[in-house]
């Protein structure tokens, strides 16, 4: 089941990642997760636990509020 919030979160992570010019594979490595997991999150197919989002945010060097602002 897909939720709009998951799609928005995934899209935001993808935008920030691309802006930072980091590949999915590199971000996944830095966040200590599998690249396919990150791909599912970016596509909005996964409802990631808070700790997973935290690891992604730290790897991207942004803040949680920045990731959760869906503008």
C-alpha cells in the first residue's frame, strides 16, 4: 500500500540526493543500507522507520526538518 507521505518523502530524498550529485549506490553505502532499499524509499514504495530516515539524513548532511518540508 502506498501512502502520499511516503511518496513525498521519497521524492524529497531523491531531489536532495541529486542536488548533492550523489548516486543511489553511494548514498546507500554512506547510510549503511542496501541500494534497493533506498530505491524503494525514493519511489515511495516503502514506509521507512524513523531510524532509517535519520541515517539517510545524516548521510546527506541535511536536517530532518529540511527533508520533511515538501515544498
